[in-house]
C-alpha cells in the first residue's frame, strides 16, 4: 500500500469546476493584482478568523515581515519567539534587522512556554511572536498578560492554524496581528504562494495596506518604504472557493486524529510512541500535522522503515532554530533550550490529510507496531 504524507489531487478534483470557473472570471477581467476578488477574500478571512480586519499578502513569510515593518521594528530591537517553528518565523525577524530571542517550548503543546518568556525581556524587546504549531494554539492568555505588562506587540504566527481556537477564540483574533500562509500544503492552500495578516486595530490595518504596496499613501506618493506584498486575484479566487470547505476538512483531520489514537491504543503502542496532546486551553486543534514522538534515538530508523513500506512521513523540524548555522552569531548553543532540542530528535509527522482513508491509517499503525516489535 502507498500512503503519501499529503495528496492534494483528490481535493482539487472534488471542486475543480467551481475553481476553474472562478479563475476564468479573473482571466476575463484581466485584473490580476488586488481588486475585487482579493477584497472579497479579505472580508471572508477576517470573518472566519473572528478578526475585524484582514489584509491579503504574498505569503505567510511576508505576512510576518509586513507586521514587523508596520510596527517599525528593526535594528536594535529584540523579538521573542520559539526555537521550534518553521524557519520563516525567525527569518522574518532577522530580515527586518531585529534580533530574535528564543524562549523554550512547553512539552505538551510544543508551543512557546509562557513561563520562559519574561526572563528574556530587556529594554530592547518590542514584540512576542507565538506560533500555533501543527494547528494547535499557543497559550495566549499568559502571553497577552506579559505583553500588556511590558507594553509589547503580539504577532500570532497562525500559518499552520487557520480556524484553530484558544478557549473558544479563533487564532488571529487575540494578538495585535495574526499571520497566515496559503502555501499549498497548509490547511487552506492556494495554487502558488499567498498569505494574509489579520489586525485588531483599524489604523494598523490601514498601514498594512499601505506597506504592502511600497508604502504608497496616494498614487506615487510614499510616506513609508514598504514593499511588494500584494496578493494576486487568481490566488484569492481559488481561496474563496476553498474556504467554504475548510471546516469540513478540519473536521476530517480531527476525525483522522481520533482514529489514530484508537488504533495506537488498540495496538498497545502508547508506551513507545507518544501521541500529540491537546492542551486544555486548545478548544479547536485543526491538525495541520499529526506529530508523534519516538524516543531512544529510534525516530530516524522508524521513518526509514515506514518509507521502505510506502508510507510518507516528515520531520518538522530536525534542528532547533537557535542551533542553525545562519544564526551562529546570536550565540545559541546546545543546552540553551532543552525541550526544543529533545523534541527535534523525536518528532515525526504521519499522514493526516482529510481524504486519507481508515485503511491507510490501519496500515500505518500496523507497520509502526511491526517496527516496535523488532
Ligand atoms: C508555512 C509557515 C510560514 C511561512 O509561510 P509561507 O507562505 O510559506 O511563506 C511561517 N510560519 C510557519 C509556522 C509556517 O508553517
């Protein structure tokens, strides 16, 4: 049997006619950049995220960069974030000239541990970027309380978590900004690169729109230096259609996660394989990934064994960001963030996409059981 980590073809075929029709409309209009399709998507995403405002941008990476730019964060400033995330979270901080400062993660949610944040705050700290990793929200109440106490901006990296909820609140509606990615493999993906920033404040939303178009406040009048962060209409057209199905996909992912839990319990594997845990505050985990932990240095061997048996797996992420070569001058060393460092050696994602079948999961768990018996 062949079980890919992700297969987007089934999803596409199930709504091909709708999407192609919508894309053709864009072609006929010959309006490719911003315009009515992008505005429509922005109001739909704002509503979906329970945020008052949304600005469509070029990618999730640029969503993070533009939020930092609007805040004027740059050289001499520090931004606190997690060392266990996709590179772009930290890349954005460095790209605007600021210094990333890491706080270790909590072993239950794999998200930034609020108890580790305050000790990292200095007079230079300007913002906190919590990441809602794998589709589960970070613990936002204590993060917001720390931010309020120290007058810091909070930028939620929700690139893996659109529709995820923290105590009943959608991510992207809690911090000052919420950043989202529509990269094809995200839960809501377009046919290329795309992203969005939600904002709670109207003035900041207006600045986001100015900054995404080279800081133009009027035609060829520039009050700021922004960039080209414009979302295109073809991607917005695809996303407006797909957004209608997002809840059904998230529910399918939750169902698939519950099925995995049942199968692992039935196979008696819980002692050897740690399943992802849902934190008490996480009221809607949308399972962009279903990540297990394999202890005793056996992760890579299990991954290879599954690959040899036609099962696609991935390691998100194999190296804690404070140990990356490109951040060497920040002085990070082994032992700085022990939870993140341990998890990078144990974590592994299993196929969980909405269209994956019960038979696929039965096969995956059967093969994991076979490996564990060896
Ligand atoms: C995917 C991702 C990004 C970047 O999004 P792109 O659209 O690929 O630029 C940023 N942060 C996290 C946590 C992500 O998973």
